[in-house]
């Protein structure tokens, strides 16, 4: 297999709060192939959006991002300079946010909001320096004869906006919600991206136009060969749009695999619970009522399975660090689950409940924890993987150790 | 609604505002104790002389007659005559309006030049040294009255910097330099409190804008932080500030009146205070009317500005 477009390994994002350290994203790994639509599904607060913002390095100073690797198209996003990162943002990787009313600037014309992306990332030979942009904004206005403006009009047409020349001169409030989100899509296409990160792109929209907008995103990404990282709380959307999906819970990925595998053969108790209640969870507010219990506190998060308080199958191993199990017999793609029930020595009855936990299970788990640590250290991007870096990288599954290290992890 | 209709509507509206103001002033000055005729004639006069003068000045008429008479003359552009000197009110006002308006205008400019940048810096560097510093300065501006700042300026700058006068006013036709130097300190004194208010508004408005989704969008487009701040943020942050700047203009106008006394400048403020002391009713009314007019006019300008920078608003407000 060729190198994935986006390769994220061991991404951990935390925030310093008054109450302690909040782990918003906890050691997640995923790969997005070229042209693929990869979904991250989870309830609000599970860390989906922070994942996207971490990859884009768009978190403010309060957030600390660490990872073994965040590699995009051969570039290590954690180590590139801020100015290189700026040329990637909006260019090779663009974003679509949830609410088009608030994510578009209310005092700038639609045309200029798209044209500025063309100017900064395209090859139109227009000046993009601070004073050139300021003059354009406050004195001269954007010239409608400029190539960036014309490209903006073209893009509006591409996303299906009628009368694009006229619309380009209008302001966001003059458009309907659906049209506004099309503008956001046009804006995301303007930098000619190879990856679009769409964060709940239809959540703020009317149900009647939700499908249209989703189709628009999918068709365009298909047409231009763009990969999509789709963040959503809606399993229905995932099923219709994604190739692969990761189920996120309490800042961790619980189960990752091809959509068909996840829907037809879920292995994680949380995924099972979600699927069992699909008809009821179209509305985000109902998420919490789906499965009894509450999400654990992410501040000073303990190790072990974060789902154990709500899990019907929880057993004695569940407060041990989670390790990844690959599901055998998966026809399509790798299907991985982080749940101790998958331990090959744990005996499970037909209903999925635990029958017995022999000593070998514990031994096997410890071997796996060991092995994952060693693998992490091997996969470390640090070119000088000396003994101490190896030891640092080797302690990944423990959040306590995470807080202490960071030597060979990018931090910003 | 077009610009023209809007302006027309605003003007009609302003006329009513000013009418209201003069009516209140008319009633107010007559309800304060003190009789202009008695003040003119001094302590010991006989009732007949007093009554004669009162009749001459029209003060013996019922109030409503006095009011409507004054209003009728006002409609023809006639502000009446000072009952003290007999000179036309309008002429007296025009004579002294120059310094006042100069000080008010320069004060506003000083306030804006200080407040907008420091407000932005304060918001961007929130809870850092720059923020604490500018917030402290703004706090002084807000809590110190203009005349007090004026006194401090006279004592500190006037004593040490000879080229800057601390007393009197030099008209602009005697040279821009001297004119500017003569209004610099008083303008600073009236601009500082106003600037403090504006700076606090700019700061909170910018802080709000910094959290907006479109600012995150702008960063996600790969724009530099300066472009995000000034191209995407500034105009949005100015919208609420502009409105409040118009309302708080009263701080400047109020400030000038007091500051003129400190700097010994013969302006509208001194004229007003002098006319109140002498119970010179027409002069008081005329001066207040002019100040109200300046205020109303400034607010029309502010409204136009507001409409210009906020495309969501059509003329006359509303969506
Ligand atoms: S690890 Fe344990 S608690 Fe967590 S999902 Fe699996 S069985 Fe349930």
C-alpha cells in the first residue's frame, strides 16, 4: 500500500484548566488514504473537533498537542514552521465548519471571502501582503476583474449557486442557510485541497437540505479526488457517506474500520449500544440517553477503559490500559477494536458476556502493552532515537507518563 | 430606504429631539431661583423700576407666551438677544464657538487614536503586561474628570514645557501651529476620559470578535495572524464601538465646558456658565441649543458610519 495522505499516530491533546489537565484527545491513530472519506463519529465533547483542530494546529495556546507522528503528504505537520503550516491551511487542507452563518465573516462579500483563499493559495499573481490586503479590504475593494474574483465566481457556480456574479457581491446574511454552506464549500475548494476536514457540516442546517449539502461535498470530493475527514455525531450520515469510520468516546477511538464492518459486525460494546439505538440518535441531544450512565471526567482522566462505568460487559481487566485488537476475518479493511473483551484468552459466552478470565489473559495483555510500547518507540519520528527517547516513547499507554514526556513529540 | 430618505428622516427626528431639549432647558432655567432683572439692577431698587425692566425684557408675561414667542423667533432663525447686553445671541455664540469646537474635535481625534490601537492590543494580549498597562491607564481616564486632568496637565506640562501654553486660545487664522499648541492640552484633557471609555469598549468588543467562528475560519484559510486580526476582525469589532462612541460624545462636550475654565479659554462653556450666573435666559437657551445641535449632528454622522461598516443594517436600522 502506498503511503496514506494523512497519517496520525498517537495524537494526544490536552488543556491546562483550573481544575487540572483535561485530556481532550487521548492517543488516537488513524490514516486517511487518497480519495477516501473517513468519518469520526462520537457524541459532543468526545474530542472530535479538537482532533481536527489539533491536526490543523489551530488550537490556541492553552492546548498542548503531542503525537508520535502527524504526517500529511510526506510533511510532518508537527515540525513544519508556522508559515509553512499557513500555506497548508486553506490550501492543501481546508476546513468546513458547522454553522455557515457564524463561520462566514458578516462584513465581507462572499466573493472576497473565496477570492482571498485563491490569492493566498492559488497561482493568480496577485499581491497578498498585509498592506495590499488591507488596501483591498478598506480602500479599493476587490476588483471584479481580478483573476481571484473570477475564480471565486466560477467556484460559486461549481457548488450550484445561481447567479454567481451577483451573489459574489453579496454578504452572507443575504443568503439562505443552505446557500451559505455552499459558499463555505466553495471557499474550502478554493485552495485546491487534497484533504477537506468537514466538522459537522450539516448539523446547523435544515434537515431538508442536509442531504443536498452532503451530496455536494461527496460529489465534489469525488470529482476532484479530494479526501474528506468527516466529523459528525450522526451515524446515519456516516453510513451514507464514509468509507471508513472511527468511533470516538471520551477522547479515545474505540473502534475503527470499514463502515460495513462497523455497522454489520460491531465489536465494541459502545458501538453496539449506538447501533442498537440508531433511530433515536438523529438528534444530538439524545446521545446521552442512549446508553445508561455518564461520560467520565476528562480532567485527570484515569487509565483503563473510559467506558467501563457504562459497559454491560465490564470485567476485572477493564481498568487496565487499553490495547488494540485487530478483528480477524474482516473482508474489507483493517478493523480494530480497543476493548479487553477481545483478549484471545478471555472466555466469552454467546451473549457476549464474560465467562472467565484465565491467568493467561492477564499475561497476554501485559505482553501486548509491552509490545505496543516497543512499537511506539520504534515508530518514533525522532531521528536520534537514543535510549532516553526510546524510554519516553515507550510509556505511551499511561497518561501519567504522557504528561511527563514530550521530548520527542511536537508541542505547540 | 435610500440614503436621502434616511437623512431626511433623521433630520426631522433631530428637530424633535432639539425641540425637546430647548423646552426642558426653557423650563429649567426659569425654575432656578434668581431674577435677571433684579440681578441687573443690583440689590436696592424700588419695585416700579424693577417692574419696568421686567416688562421691557418681556419677563412679566406668562411663561407659555414667553415660550411661544421665543419659539416663533427661533423658527425664523432668530435666537433672540441677550437680556444682559442686548447683543444677538447667535453672534455671541459664533464668536466663542471656535475654541470649543476645536477642542472637542481634537479631543475626539486624540481619544480615537489612543483608544482603538490600545483596545486592540489589550484584547490580543489579554492578561498580559500590555493589557494590564493599558487597562490601568484607561481606568485613570475613566475615573478622572476632564477638568482635573486639565489641572494636572497645567501643573506638569505647563510648568515644564514652555512652548505649550496653558492659558487662552489662539484662533486658527493666527497660524495653525500656535492654534494647535493652544488647544493641545485642553483637548487632551477632554479626550483622555473619552478615550478611556472607548478603549474599554474596543477591548471587550475585540475580545468577543476573537472568539467568533469566522476568525477561526480566517485562520483555517492560512491567513497570517495580522490579516486575521485586521482584515477579518477590526471592522466587526468597530461596529458596537462606533454606536457607543456617539452616545458617549456627551462626555467630550461636558468635558470641554469645564476644561475651558481651567485653561482660561473663552468658549461656549464659559459663555454658558456666565449666562447661567446672570440668568440670561435667551443666551442660556441659545447655547444649549447649539450644544444639542452639535451632539445630534455628530450622532447622525455616527449613524451613517455605522451603516457603512455594518452591511447587515440598512439605513434606519433593522434587518
Ligand atoms: S474494555 Fe471492558 S469496559 Fe471497556 S468496552 Fe470493553 S468490556 Fe466494556
